[in-house]
């Protein structure tokens, strides 16, 4: 796990976007794993800017979202399919037929989850997965207690997550109770994971998953087993880390050829 502490979300957006740009230049048909929520927005802004400025080309890229609410009709503005379209894919030249989200409105949800896993496999797996982290340590919508080997499936949201996400809805009552999410086992198969966390509210979760024990109680801690996990933090999110100075020193002296 590489922990990189940066002054703010602008610098985080630039660094993550640079890694995605490098990937797409090497592999134009790369498969990107997309997250929703607030954390990845500076990355999407920077990618959109690089696309319009320098022609960063997404025309052959593929994208898979991490998760989707259950019970919102297709086209609902807060469905993750719409959020991904609004915040990112409509701002670059990715072919919309190459953008996939789990189908939270399917009649047969277990079958929809299986076909999502199949589609991921058929695309060759995720090259770079963007992640945020919940205040309870979730990634995707794998809440505490999720199996560390889980695959895409239906899950219940914990009340803390429903309250955290109520800002996107008219009120708490409108936040769905159920979601479909890639499992922790699914996420762990991505070749590179880049997790973004900003703000003091994330500091306890960051401390727990970076420096605490690996445990289903803190789902993001599974990333300690990932061979290529990059954790991008602002100063506030990093404020409870014991080894913050060591992470800073390591990044400052990192050989340039290593990249991210
Ligand atoms: C969203 C997702 C979630 C969020 C997490 C943090 O697709 O999978 O794990 O990344 O809830 O959300 P924000 O970034 O809004 O704090």
C-alpha cells in the first residue's frame, strides 16, 4: 500500500488523472473502474480538462461503475448510472455503450449481479479502479461485516451511510436501503486501485484501514493485501495516521521511474 499525502483535492485530482492518462496512452482500450460520491470529482474534473485541452482520448476505453442503488428507476438523477454520466462520461469521448453500471432496477437482481461479473471478466478485468472510502470504512458499498471474498451482490446500507448520502436526496427517507455492489473479492482483482479520501471526517476510517488490522469490520483494510494500492489523501484525511511523516518522506524520495 502506498500512501501519498498531498495539500488538497486539486493536487489529488491531478495525480490520479496523470496515472489514468499514462494508462490510456499505453493501453487505449483500458478498463477503468469508476466510483461515485464526492471523492473522485476532482479526478473527473481533471480528466475532462485534459480531454478538452490536450485531446486525452477515451474512444476505445471501457468503464465499470462500482455500485448502484436498488429501487431507483432507470434515469433517476441520483442513480449512479446518471451520476457517472453527468460527472464524467458525458464530458469525455468515451463510447456510452462501453460504460457499465450494475442494474439496480433488474427484476432478477442475483442474475443481474452475475451478468455484471461476467461482463467484467469478458472485458478483461479492471486496469485501474478509482475508490472512495465511507466514514465506516466501506469501499464500493461493502459495509462492515462484508465477506472479504465477496462478489457483486445485493447489500443493505448501514444507517451511517444513508445519513452520509442524504445530502444527494430530498431527505433521509428518500435514500434507498439496498444497493448492488461489486464485492471485495471483485475489487481486489483490479490491477491497480487508487483510493481518494479527503477531509477530517474520513480520518478515523483512513487510520483504521491503513494502519489497523485487516478485518471485515473495516472493509477497506482488505487493500493491505493488494499488490498495487495507491492511497491519495489530503492533510485532513491523513491527520490520524501514526506514520504520516514516513509516508511523506517515502513519496518525496521515490524514484521517478516508479510512477504511481
Ligand atoms: C461510491 C462508492 C462509495 C463512496 C464512499 C465515499 O460509488 O462506492 O464507496 O466512494 O461512500 O463517498 P464520498 O466520496 O461521497 O465521501
